[in-house]
């Protein structure tokens, strides 16, 4: 069965530093993968998606993710963190008609 | 372009009671999925409605039921509430015949349910 595992429930970076949020997937077939962001008291918003067209996927707000089959990973990065990036980030995959979410990583950005 | 709307935003119920949550999908979307998000956890899939039928169900008891109306809006009903049902309930919409890879979920802001 498809699943995703997010490494690190909390990540703290300084403003302007690199953001790296880790996600590994488990799938018997080439997966579809997503990153969503959740700001406080809001629903989830799609950041980007991987659908096998290209291994490096660019999303909104300067985020990107690279699909690495050899590592079964789909890590999310951003070169320079902004205070506004502080939120909960969820890696996700598909299982039938449903989206399957990881446990989430909370990103803290220090001034 | 109206996004996904959910009502109410907050709700407090007592154990054993029943609750109904409502969702209107994003304009143009025909499929509604419901998720439960407990504090500090990722959303867990409850079920999905497409063409007024439950198309897929997650690992939730029969106390959780739903409905989709001809205008694609949806309700989530929970009977015999337990303390453990306290959570944020999220509704998400998509296009049912496009696949999630082509029509990812659009979420509402959720209904915060507290069971006392």
C-alpha cells in the first residue's frame, strides 16, 4: 500500500536560511506525490505535485521538490526562508481515490 | 471564484449526541472528500462522494456517514459522539473524473468539533 513518512515533526530555521523538509514514500508502482501547506486555523493548500513528467518540481511561494527514485524520497526545499513560511507542511500520495497524508512537519522561522 | 466553504466553523457537542457538518465544493468541482485531523496529526481520510454515491471509505466506523446532494454539496454526520471524535473536520473538493494527479484536492478551512 502507498504511504509517506515525514522525517522530523519540527524543523527550525533562521530567516534567509535554506529550508529542507524530508519525505520518503513507499509504493509498489511509480507514485504521484504532493506537498501541502497548512497555516494556522486554515485548511490545506497545494504547494506542488509530482506526476512523473519531471523529477524537479517547482511550486508556489518559491518551494521546489525533487523526486529521487533511488532514495524513494521527495524532499521539499526553499533556498531562503521567510517569516511567512512558518506553517505545517504535509507530504502526501494517492491510494485509489484518496489522498494519503504524512504526519506533518511544523516549520519554525526565527528572525 | 468561490472556494470550498464549510459550516459551522466551530461546534461544541456532548458525548452521545449527533452532529452534522456541511460543505460546498469549489465552483466547478463535483467530488467531495472528508478528512478528520486530530491535533498534531495529518488528515485522515473518512470518505469520498462522487455522483451522489460514496465512492471510497477510510477506516472509520459506521457512526460516520455522509451524503452528497445534486448540487454537489455534502454533509458529514457523526452519531453517538465520543470524546475521541474531537478534531478538525476538513472538506476537500476535486473533479471526480480527472484523477487526483490532475485535479488535486482543494480544502476548506474546516469545522473544529469539540466533544465534552
